C-alpha cells in the first residue's frame, strides 16, 4: 500500500473541511450583516429590502450618511474610495446621533455596530443632524 496517497487524501479532506467551515462562517456573518442593514435602513426610512440589492444598498448607505446617494460613485475612484468609505462610516454614526467612537466601531466592526444601530435605541436624525 502506498502511504503517500493515503496521507494526501487525508490532507485534502482536512483542507476541504476547513474551507467548508470557513464558508459557513462567512455566510453567517453575511446574514447577520444583512439583518443589521435591513433594520438600519428601515429606521432611516428606506425600504428594508434595499439591503439585499448589491449596488442599491451602497447607494442607500450614502443617501442615509451624506444625504446624497450619488456620492457612492466616488467609491469607483481608487484611493478616493478609501477616504470616502471612512467618511461614510463616521457620517453614518452622526446621522444616527452617535459620536466619533461609534464611527470607529462602524469602521472596524461594522457588522456588530450595524446591528446596534438597527436594533438599538438610536434614532435616525438625518445626515445634517437636524
């Protein structure tokens, strides 16, 4: 019996098990993010289903954050998209009456903090805090 083939099959099986577990983890995170965005959009007066439409959800995020959804087109410009994306998270926090610390939370742990915005007591006050 050739032991090399036996060990190769075992390593492939282990790799596939790891990849499968990783994909399940990513899908769970995606669903949790979707739920948080759905509730957050509903609080901001946008349709909740907009969270599941790929480009429209970014448009809605920018509309909620900046008051102008078309600013999402800046995300197509390299390097500018990094700055605009960071600004969007801080303006999103401000639009829900939260501070700079919450903006950092959205920046680094967006899934968790979108759930907090969606299910928490934060109210949408608009992009200009009016």
